[in-house]
C-alpha cells in the first residue's frame, strides 16, 4: 500500500527548475538579440512560435538524455523541464520584437531623428513627458547621439559611466509599467487556464513539441526518451535542416545560390492587384498537422478569402480613405475593422461560455468560497484576481501620467487587452506561428473616437503605446498561456509558476536591454538592424506628428460599421457551429483572416489540412499518431537549422545570412 505522502502531487517549481530556466532564459535573451541585431541573421524571437525557446529546450533535452546515459540519473524530471521551458518562452517574448527592440531605440529616437522637415522639435518634444525618455540635454544628448552612432574612441571612463547611468531613470520608469503589464498578463492566464485546458481541451499546437522533448523513458531500463529515438522525427528533421544549410552556404560559396530550393511562388491576378502567394513554411506545415481539420480548414480558407478581398477591393476601387498606422491589418482599413469586430466578439463569446468558471474564480477571490478548488492551479485564484486588479490600476495611472485622460487610458488598455486575450486564444487553438492583432489599440482609439476628441498631449502620448502594443507579433501573455498548458499535467504541483515566469521577465529585460545597449554603443545603432534602429523607432513619431499637424477629424463611421459586420459574422458563425452538426467551419480563425501573415501562410496550412484529412480517412487515428513525429521533426529541423547557422555565422563574422523568416 503506498505511503500517503506518495499520493501527493509532485512539486516541480524547484531550485533545479528555476536554475535551468534562468540559464535558458538568459541564453535566449542574449542569443536572440545577438542573431537579430548584430548578425542580422535568422529571427528566432519575433513570433509566437518562440523558436529560440524551442531550440534551447532541445539542447536541454539532449543534455538530460545524455546525463541519463552517463550517470543513469535524470538531471531534471519532466515537470521541471517544462517549468524551465515556460521561462524560456517568456524570455523569447521580450528580448527583441516583443519589447527590447522597440523600447530601447525609441527612448532616444525622438531627439535623434528630429529634422526641420518633420518638425518634431516644435510639435512633439515640448509636450512629451521628460521622464518617459532620455534627456535631450547634457549627458542625455550624448547618450542619444552615441547610442545611434557609437562611442567615440578615447572617451573617459567617467563619461562612459555617466552615459550608462543616464539610462537608469527612463528604464526604471518603464519597468513600473512593464512589470504591471506582464504580471497582469500572467495572472489572467492563470485564471483562464482551467477553462481553456481542462474544460475546453484546447490543443495548444505550439507547445506540443516542447512537451515531447520533455518526455521520460518508458521504463527504468531505458535511458533515452521514445520521442528522440523515433526515426520519423529525424526524417522530418533532415528536410528543413538540409534546406537551411543549402540556403546558408550561399553566403560562403556564391555558386551555391543555384542549388537553393524554391519555397515561394507568387501569382498576380485581378489586374495584378491580387498577389496570391504559395509558400512552403516548414513550421507552418508541421504545426498545422496537429490541428483538427475544421480549425485548419477555417484558417486557410478564410485566409485565402481575406487575401482575395485585398486584391478585389484594389481592383474595383472600393478602398477606405482612412489613414491608419500600418500595423496589424491597418493598411487595409476595412479588413482591419472587420477583424477587430470579429476579435471583440470572439473574446465576449469566450467570456460568456466560461462565465461559470469566471464566477467561481470571483467567489474564491472575494469570499474565499471553499467549494472552489484552486490547489492545483499555478497560483491561487485570490492572488491572480487581485494581481489583475492591481496591475490594471498601475497601468491606468502610468498611462494617465504619460498624457492620456482617464477615459482614453481605459479605452487604450481595454482595446489592448482584447487584442492580447483574443489573439492568445486564437494562437492556442490554431497554432499560427506568425500572426498579429487586426487593429492595435492606438488605431482603434484614433479611428473610434476621432482626433477631435483627443487632446494634443494624448496624441503625443500615442507613440509610447507602440512600444508594448504596436508590432505585436509576440507578447508575454501568449507565452504564459502556452507555458501553463505545458505545466498542466496530473500528479504534479505547479504552484509557483507565476514566480518562475516573473523571474524570467526580469532576467530577459535586464539581459536583452544590456546586450542591446552594448551593441549600439560599440558599433552604432544605425549600423545594426535597419528596422529596429532606423525605421521602426521613427514610425510612431511620424504617425503622431502627422496627426498633430492635420486638421482634427471625427470618428470614422465606415470603420464602426465594418467593425459591427465583423462582430455579427463571428456571432453567426459561432451560433451555427453550436447549432448545426454539419457546419464545417470553426470560426476561431476569422479575426486573423484579414492579417497579411495568414495570407502568406495559407498554402502551408492547406497542405497540412489536405494531408491530415487523407491520413484520417485512409489510416484513421492510428496512422495520424504514427506520423505525428514526422511533422514535429519539420518544426524542430527548421529551428535547429536556423540556430546552428547563427552560431556558425557568429564564429566566422558573417552578417545578413538569414535562412529562416516564417
């Protein structure tokens, strides 16, 4: 008879897990900026698929399996490895596109890129809070200039020290907002975890490969996990890995360019207005195989229709005259508003469907209801609930201090969190490795209330929202949701995962900001990545400057109508799915059908849908499960090939050798 203590859930947020996760988070936070900013090579931390975290998890899995072979002991158990992965995934969502690549350059870009033509010194600088950016006088002015141009030779160590210290004040001010933002995001995912994972049983395709890598041997006699011994895994691995090598060798041996396999075909239709793209994305193909066929059908078909509408609207001249930022799907305003309407409806419907769980969380948090059991959750519902309340309060105060009125600050936060929660839910169901919200919060506010309802200080505060809610191809909420899914296994106690993720947040911010400053001051930011140090930091100020100089405008009525249509279509599709057994579409992919990334990925998802539907028809679930490692191998081979060549290029000093984008 087992001892009573043996039946208790195994605690996995241990010192070993935190140590492994911290090392992995630092590797990601230092390695991804090195590859992206310094080498301008493959980007492994820009997207929801968090390739840098998956590759680091692969290295950890190899180390653990090697340790079993040598010592016959496991360095980490499965639960500890998954905690470490969750920390790496969080780090991946911060170190480049998610935060650092925008925050650090933007702190000095307003002064550095101001010219007589754009008139930022007259229009923006006087009404921008001084605490939110680097000082434009004295040491601050030197810090800005040298950041973009590099430190001059012979600079005294005292001057260097003064320049480094100059960054302390704005970064400390930003840290208050960022810790509130990320803490709130993690708390929200702790609240939603049971509803999404246990009740609705969402697939979470992006985390399936890390969970397999964390596998354990089938018996005490085995030393290597079955997944790593599966031949189909390595067959799938070889294909994208070899293609990466063929593409990378061109930088060393130019004659290899003739051997590079073609992976993109573009056909132009409707008077060349519709660019129909056929792209082979190995990660897209591998991840989409894990989806149910109704979800993958929805994503590729709606994505194809969205691409078609983009071309058709240009062909017939049915184009909105509204000027938005260009982020998300806003280059096509009608699609952006339609997608935002669908996204709002998706979030509201999901909250309604999960209302019983959310009410239970509230009862536990407010009244300590003992009937609500949260012992196996990553954090107590009471802590998560009040963490959300406190985080939202801090962010609202911070935004008001930056120049927004209270109503506009609440509207900015509301639109942003609708995007975060909605897109996190979509990624969890569809496994889209690359996507973005249809309409970012600043565009939603500018279009929804009009510039006539915004003061000059509010328009000047808009650029600072782009740091955390602009080019949102990745964010911490999604990484936290997937990390908690990885940690949601029976017989294990994951209490403390919040602390582990917040530790990863701090490590990622400190490490990525530090290495970014080092690269910029040693070589000059303008000599590094063109987008992150030149075009990216200027765009928010260009947008705000244009709005400040233009005549005030009222809310865009066409945008509101299109938003309502998108919400209505989402509601009708959701009702049809619940009412009719024969209904073939899962509407979860509808909000991202308007996004350009879906238009690029549709063909790979179509291929996966076609293959899986044929596999299920002729081989059934047994053949599907047998082939699953083959498709996971495609994903692992793509990420490993890109990471290996970053290391090789770093050793040889080769820059611009990108072999992986999407």
